[in-house]
């Protein structure tokens, strides 16, 4: 089943009179359950493509479909609604709210989706266990290591049971053991829950976890290679 | 909502000192407003009460032709048989006391100095004289049959360096349009707490004042005090009679009443200026907060928070700052106002040259529930309005741009 699709997507940034073409006509379809890496050198358009897939931004031209719905021209609030129910994010920086505990950070998307207190508690407990942080729910982000914070971010991304999780360089700020742990957690959750992961990286060790590798170069898909089977 | 409150509260807790000083700015502003409002209220209440007790009474009955500005002593402008008229008025239920008074202008002369005065002939036995009798500082009060004694106020005594027993010359205008002069002995010195009044008013027994001015048995007015100020309008109808005019304390203290009404409206501008200054502190704090937390705004947006929900978070923070500020303001303002309501603020009003109005020498603050509630609500609303711009700023951030921000 098709989770996300982009058709002839371009994205042009204008800074003053200078235009930068981040994407020049990308076509890509993401199927349910994929564990896909977007790779390519800096400036190749990986992050821009993730932002468009994540409804964080709108394409200059072309179409973006999420779960079959054209999201290319949605306004800010409509895109927020789309993200809330369908898409989870993991960022390069440990994107947790510093004033909230790990538990409360995971709770935030559930609150936004209107889950009851009981539902929230059950889901958060389950997710904390799933990312190996069952005993760290009460910890604030500054009391957690980088790897632990990123695992909390993974749990938060999964909280609302989205169909697509987008990760932008999820291990870039982690040392090797923590990076491995994060990637193993993502791989395991992909296998166990079937949720689709698309992550941008240029780290060869991380690319090794992917079953599909899409290479971007100069704002275009240069190569699209399947390297493993769907779980 | 509880989660948003929790989030907002913790956000304020990130920079406690800054949050505290922002709330304090609003608190000081509110305290200042409470002080201003209570000072004006206290002053106006005192001034009106003082004017009623000392000068105008609740009501005055005069002949239809009496012109106060001229302090007329012509017989046709004066009340004949004032004692009888006063007795009839006193028989009306809500009237506490009614007493004839004769007003004349004159001047007091000592060997070295002289001063213009308002001469008031009073019935020394009337209860309406309580403010003067109670305020006797030295000597004794007048008696009805005293033909050579007068009472002067402390301010006048100080200015002319007089004390009890001293002899002064009193010159007054008479009914015939001439000036008559006679030596009097200072029987006593009173103080009403209003230097403006005490520096200008000299009392004589009514009979002596009538004789001195040639008013015969007549009086300028019947001075009426009621049991309750609120009864004023009800009593007017009962006092109407052909050839007479009935003036209320509002008519007789027009300047004071207008000042009170005016002060209520122009004070709003002062309030808004003070609150506006405090609001800029809140705006500044919240804008800083928005820029410091730009990336967090991006994160919240990325996980699906709508612009309006982001706005609510920042507005809630402003509301919490407002509540903190209001509590501080009520505390600081309450303590200051309570102190000044007891000990007062010294006021050298004579030096301000305000005429036509009586002021006590100290202002005692009076904070009403209405002022407290109004100013508290005004502070809250202004703080929320101040928080609106930063909240809108946060709500309109594009998530992509917000996520790119430096931590």
C-alpha cells in the first residue's frame, strides 16, 4: 500500500534575488512498511524531500500525496492536522521539549489527538518499554544521554501510531554505540509494528540498516535501489 | 488545558528571574494604580465630607434672591425669622440639625498684620458646630450671649501670631453697604484639619454677627445636616417654599463634584499609561521567549500542534505572568494603601492655591472594592493584550523555518 508519493516535485528557495533549486523534479513512492534511506551529499535535497513528505513545507511545483491525499496545497493548520495523525518525526538534534519529562514528551502528540488519560498512560508505558526506557519516564531531557533522548523522540514519533515516520540524520549527533542502538530500535519497531520509516543520512553504517536506498544528487533521484526484503 | 497550564508554568520557570521581574513590573504598576485610585478616592471623599460638615451642610435654605458670590447682607436677601424656619426644618424626619447662619466678608487686623476672612455667625448651641467644637485647640467655645469674643482657626492664628485672649480688630461689611469695625477678644482657636478653611473662617455668635452687620434678626441661610447624605434628594421636596431656594451640597460644592467626576475619567488615561509601560515589559519578555524557543515551536508544530494551540500556550504564559503580577500588586499596593489609610499623606494644599475646595491637611487613602476589581481586571486584560503579539508571532511561524533555528 502506498504511504507517500511525490510527483515531479520541485522546491525553490529564494533568498533575495538568488534562487536555490533544492529539488528539481523528484518522483518517489514510499510503500507501507518500508525502511528507506535517503542518501546523498550535503545539499542534494534529502532534508527538503523529508520536509515535503512530512507536510512541514509545500512544494514549489508538483504533487505530494500522503496516504493517497494530495497535501501539496494545504494551509498551515491543515498540514498540522495531517502531521498529527499520520506522520512522526525524529530529528538530528534531540528534539524534545526541555521542560517536559520523557513521559510528558511522548504524551504530547497523544494529547493533541485527544486520547483519554487511560489510553495515554497505557500507550506511553508501552512505548517507553519498547525503546528500552521503561524506568526513565520521569526524567527530564537533560537527565538523559543523547541516545536515550533520541529513543524518547522515537517513542514520541510512534505515539499516535502514524503510518510514516521521517527521520532526518537521526544518529548524526550520537556516538557509534548510541547510534547503533537507535538504528536497532528503529529497525525493530519497523519489523514489529510495520510502521514505515524514511530516514535521511550520509553515514554508511546507518545506510546499512536500510532495505531501500534512494540516492539524491543535485535535487534529483540519482538511484533507487532495494537492498533487502520487507519484513 | 491542565497540560497547557503545566507547560506554560514550566516555561516561565525556565528563566525564573526574568519571569519574576516581568510579573513584578506588572505588580508595581497595579500597586501604583491602587495607590492612585485610593488617594483620589480618599481625597475626594474627605473633601466632600469636609465641605458638607464645615461649609455647605447637606442642604441650605436661602431666600430666592440671595447671591452667595456677593455675600449679600441686604435685608431683602436674608431670611427673616430664621430661628423659626430652622425649627420647622428640624421637624422633618431625616433632618439631624438645622441652624441659621449669617455670612459676611471682612478682615481681621492686629497691630502688625491683617488678613481677609469670612465671618460666620453661628448659633453656638447648635450641634452643627460639632466640627469646630470638637476641634478646639485652646480657649473655649463661643456662648450665645458673648458680645466681644470670636473664634479663629489655627492657620489664621499662626499667620497673625494670635493666641487665646489676644485682641483683634474685626471689620465687616454691613447691610447698609458700609464697613463696621469692632475690637474682639480671641476666645479660642479651633482646627478642622483643613488649613484652607481654618485660615479663612472666623466665628461669631449669631446675635453678635447680626448686630455687627446690621442684619437685625436675619440670617443668610439655614444650614441643614441630614442623618444620611443619601436622603438629600428626598428632603428637597419637603423644603420647597415660595421665596426660598433650597441648595444641595452638590450645588454648593459644584467645583468639587465636577472635579470628582472629571477625575474618574482622566484617571483612566493615567492608568493606561502606567499599565502600558508595564505591558512593554511583558511584550519584551514574551518576544524574547518566542525567539529563544523558536526550535521548540517548530517541534510542537511538527508533532501536529496548530497555530491557535501555540498561541494559547503563549497567552497562558502571559496570563500566568498577569496572575503573578496581580498577586504581587495586590500585596504591595494593599500594604501601602493600608498604611496610608491609617497615617495619611501630608498635603500642603494651601500652597497649591486651590480655592473653592476644602482639603484636609493629610490625604487618607480609601480603596474601594470596585476600584480594586476594576484595576485588577484592567491589569489582567492589558497583560493578555500585551501577550497577544508574541503569541501571534509564535503561531505564525513556519515549522521548517522554526526547526532551522539555533537552539
